[in-house]
C-alpha cells in the first residue's frame, strides 16, 4: 500500500490532531462464540489513540498517529491500514528490538473480554524525548489516553511531559485526555492507577471519563461530583454508557442523551465518541453539537465488531445536529 500523499503546502501537512499511544494487531472471532471454540480468527488493528485518529479522519479532519512499532508483519499491517484510513503515520518509529503488541478478543454472553500480549512491546519503549517532536507543537489538539500511562514507566513519563511539563507562556496545542482505565494493564493497585490518572486528567484541557470508571478509580459516581474533582480542566466530559454524556465547559453543564442503538460490541465506542466530540471542537460547534457528534460516532462503533467503525456520512450528521431534542432522543442512528 502506498505511503500517504505529501503536498508541498506546509499547512496541508500539518495535522489538526496528533494522537499518541500504542496500536496492536487484533485477532478476533468472526462470531459471538468464545475464543476457545473458534477454528479461525480474523486479523485487524486496534488502539485507543489510533482509533481516535481514524475516527477524526473519517469525519474529514487531518489526523496523525505517533508511536513505535516492531519490525514485523503486524507493524506493516497497522501502518497500511491507518494509511488507508487517511491517518498520517510519518511520525511512527520502528524498533527492531521489540515486537508489535497483540491482543485477542474473547466474546462472552455479557461482554467481550480482551487478552493482551503487549508487555515489552515497541510502544512501551516510548519515552519523554518524544514530547519534543515538532508535530506535537504544530497541531491544534494533542490527544492522549490513560492506556499509555500503564504501559511502562517511560510511557508514563511521556504523558507527564506532554501534560504536566507545559509552559504556561508557550502552552502550545490543547491537550485532550481520555482516562481510559484498563485495570489489567496496571502493575499496582487501583489506588495507584487512580492517583496517576487523576493527576494527568487535571492537567488536560479536555478530559473524557466514563462515570463507571470514575466511580471505580475515585469513588465518585455522580457526573457533577466528577466534574468538581476535575475542576482544574477547562472541559470535562462524563460518559454514562447508554444513558448519555454530560459536558462541563465554561461553567455550563450540558447533557445529551445517547442514541437508541442495538449493541453488537462495545469495544471502541469510547474512542469513537472522543473522535466525534473533538471533531465538533475543531469545527467550533457548541457543546450540544459536540456531544451529539460524539454519540453519532459511538453508535457507529457499537454496531460493528471492528475497533474502528465507518463514520456516519456528513449529510446524516448535519441533519441530526439540527433536530430538536425530542426528535434526537427518538431517532435510531443511521436514519
């Protein structure tokens, strides 16, 4: 597959959003039977931050993904697929001494479990030196997630450099942070993860957090209490699964209910929501429209087994952003 087309116009090469984190090869069953009963698996890719980059590219924005990959077929598959989806991968480094991470999906009657094989991966070798990359100064938004903080001490230091090491006088791009707590990745207790993720979230400009993960990490179950806990962040978005999402921005609380959606698999829905919301930020939309774009993107993810869904077409999003609240709440996505 050919590399991304490069234009001589510097502005065209500058991404709107740079997403930093690990992407892995994903091995998935073709149906809902458990992994142990499957005779064959399909190969795809997945990673919280690159999922967001793909979602933004699918919604018409320039998105880049930065990370490290091994020198192996999984890496080549990841680069080819992200390139095909319109994501700039020119900032990705190859580490011949470490492998590309892999994970498996294991469907179950209540939820899909994930089995990670990523310890010592190429991405876990990222460190604070990456924070000096020029693309991370030129973008309008840098998007990070708590997944990267759990990969290694050096990855945690990278997030600290990007979030805590900013100079107020030359602050640079807005930094978006999705808490994305993955308990299986943390080597210490939930309390340790809670302290680290709270510190990082409070330093961000835009924070995404699930109501359930905030309750697990910090003992805060109500969206208003979560916003109070993170009040140093200018924008806090609390997601509450099928109920909806609430944003706190500029002292204003905005709630938008989720769309009624038949769920095939929930993996990737939070990343898609972040992509939709950030697209609304880039388009200077109001908070209600940003949350609606998030829900539309999340609904597309919920309707597929793929980590990265096809984003809804522009004419559909424009129409649904304009409807009244009653029509919105009653409209199945895709219509």
